[in-house]
């Protein structure tokens, strides 16, 4: 059983780590953990034997391939947004430094795509039989995903505009420096001729 001192140290480490993030990053990390809980615990499909009887839910882990894609994407998102070590490893192998929101958008889009694929299959099968339906929890998770995809897309566009302004300034400075270097070279040529 851990002592009170080690549990206090752990809590202090977590609080110290959370101080490194700004408000938007803290909100997104909280959103990711809430999304993870809803994806793991809520049913996607509602199955009834007859239309008016009780139903049972089918969760994501019943579909192995979709579960792997969704959970791997969520693990990468959580690692990317929480762990600086993971972020450095990711940057080492994939060279992505410019826009953090673009990576968030990409993996949320992957999760949403796999979710919508499963849901479309259920909708098509519900035309044939009324015993299989989409659960309300699944619709709630869809709405969570879509809202945050829109927020991250807005953030991606905003970051892209900021990066464009920075590169424009750098290009203008480089052009001025080249002109000064050319002028100096011409002066040297004239002096030594």
C-alpha cells in the first residue's frame, strides 16, 4: 500500500505537469478523457428482440478492427497532447512541428470516420430489421466528435494564417538581406577594378 507521501508526490507531479499547459490544451485533454470514457462505456448499437421489449447494447470492443483504430487514434491523441516525450518521439519520426491542431484534427477525423462507417452500416441494417438501432449514446459521441472537429478545424485555419504571416515576414527579411549582399559585392568589384 503506497504511503501518503508518495501519493502526495504523484498528485504534485500531475499538478505541476498540468501547469505547463494553457487553458485550451487543458480543455482539450479533458475532452479526450471524456471522449475515451464515452467510447469505452457507452453502447453503439441497441438490439431488441421485439420492438417493445427490453434491449441490450453492443459496445465498440465487439468490432475488433474498429476498436483498434479508434483506441489507437485516441492513444496517439492523448500521448501527443499530454506527454512531451511522446511528442518528441512523434516529431523525430514524422517531422511535424508547424501546426499541433492539424494533428488533433487528423486523428479526430480518423475516429469520426470509423464511427460513421459503423453507424452507417447499422442504419442500413435497420432498414431491413427494426430490432437493430443506433443508441442515443452513440449519437451523443458523434456530436462530441463533430463539434470538436469543427473547433480544431477553426484552430488549424487560424494557425495556418499565423504561420503564413511569419513566413511572409521571414521571406521579406531574406530578400532585403540578399539585396544588401549584392550591393556590397558590387561595391567591392568597383573598388578593386
